């Protein structure tokens, strides 16, 4: 049986989209291959999954394993900077674990980890490496360290032509990477979600007495644009407190205090829930009417797919991910630009639809769910991965 090695660059307990992607991929491929899932002890922020929660995530996906090992890093904090260094013995242990596999999957991220896997490829010419590109290729700061590290990784990987393949989750990313790699080795594989496990496309959405709008994600402005969103909501409610509308925020981050300030100002219209377990989040999705995203950059959008599966229409900024998912869909209301005025206009547009044309809103919500289940199921992603593995093996 073909042996597949999946390496997650961060600790699985970190619990963000990348970690769930690795878990879902391992669980899906395990039905057809001998799969090993490996991770590290790196955490760039608060961990969201306890050990028991992580075991529950494996259980619900029917992922069977003997032991999930991790590569350990030492951490040095110097002023505002954090430096991570892998232990030499762990570099050797990791190679011993992966050297007998046929295919290694690595999400491109930390430049040190990228270099380690380049080194492994020099020692073992038999293994095929699939590199996954899940992060934004650039940040808004042109000369940022993030941009520099990502471009260096891409350029270094371009030197390894024989056994490296490049998997993207968006067509825009595929087109971009074809400037650096052989186009035949750049493969688009849809990012599937466990919709069948957590969502029910048959559930009947009830009409709420107020329009309920939900935001899910980090509460920051640099990446998620939440500062602009909060300013739009404040301006909207200052002049229209009679609106039958409620905003729910799920997440945490540097703008939590700003959300709490607005809650004190508009207690009937805004609520903050922080981080909750996924099953509860699904129920929250399903009890709302509209999903709103103000991201400045996003290579994909798992939360958008989750919202669509829950029969929500979407108001969102234009990012590579949102355009890939929603271009041409009448249940998507794109912001022409990320400004408070534009956000308010789109909220009013959906509000009037809810108020005056409820049947049309219901049609759009049902169409959103059908699209999500047909296009972004985990079974579709696994089938595309199986074709890729067959092609390169």
C-alpha cells in the first residue's frame, strides 16, 4: 500500500484552518493509503484545541492512529521577536520517520521547515513531495519580512525540479506559481470541508424576527479588516437604531475591546461570543441569515464555505479566495472597496431584501447551500488528491 506522510508545520492544538486541513486530509486519505500525520510544538498564538478536544476531532472523522509524533523546536523570545530553532536530534528523527514513505505532503510556511525538507529531498530521490500553498502570497507591506520569506521559499523550491509538485487551493494561486514552476507540476485541488459530518443541507431555515449577521474569524484589522467593519456598524447604528438587525462576532484578537465598546453603546444590536467549539458554531451559523467578511487578503475562505453550507448569503470584500469561491454567484454581495460606506450600502441592500422580498432571500440561501455541498465536499477533494497521487507515484 502506498505510504503517505502529512506534515503540519504547527502544533495541531493550534486549531486553525491549516490544522483542520491536515487532519481532514489525513482522515480522508487513510481509507486508501497508509497515512502518517506528524506535527510540531510551534504555537504562534493561543492554542484552541486541548488534547482531549483534538482526540475528539480525530474520533468524529474516524481517523485511526497509533501515535501522532511531533518535531520539537526551542523558542527564544527577544524583545518583541520570537525565534524558533529545531532540535538537531528531532531533524534526524523526522527524517527516519518519513524516509520510507512514498509521498510527503508539506504546507509551505516556515522557511526553516521548508529548508529542512529540501535537505531531505537531497538524501532521498525516491520520495515525491507535494507542497501545499494555503497562505496569502503577499502582505500589504511590500517590503515586509513575510513577503521576503515567502518569495525566498518559492525561489528555493524552484531549484528542486524533479520530485516536487505544487498544490494550490485557488486558480489564482495556480496561475501565479506557474511563473516559477513547470505548469505541469502545479496542480489545483479544491479545498474540501467535512460538510457531510457537521452540516445538514436538508435543514429548514426559519425566518428570524430580526436580520441576523454573523462574523467568524480573528478580530484584527491588518488581515481581517475588522476595524473597517466595526466603523461601518457604528455609523450604521448611530443613524438607524430602529433597524431590526443584530451582529454576532465569533473570535478573538486585538480588537476585542473595540467590539465590547460597541456592545456597551448598542447592547441590543451587537454580541460577542469569542471562541466556541465547532458544533456550537455550526448551530450559530444556521441561526443567522447573513455572513460578513471584511478580509484584506485571503487565499481561500473556509468560513465562507461553512456559511454557504449553513444557508447564509454572503457580504464580502474582494480577495483571491472570495473571488475564486463566489464570482458570478447571486447569493454573494461583493464590496467594491473596503470602506465603511460600501459595507453599509451592502448591509442595507440585504436588509431590504430580507424585509421586502423574504422568498427571494430564502431562494438565495438554499442556492448557497446547494453550491457548497456540490463544489466543496471533502469527498471531492480526496478524489482529486487520489488522482494526483496516482499521477506522480
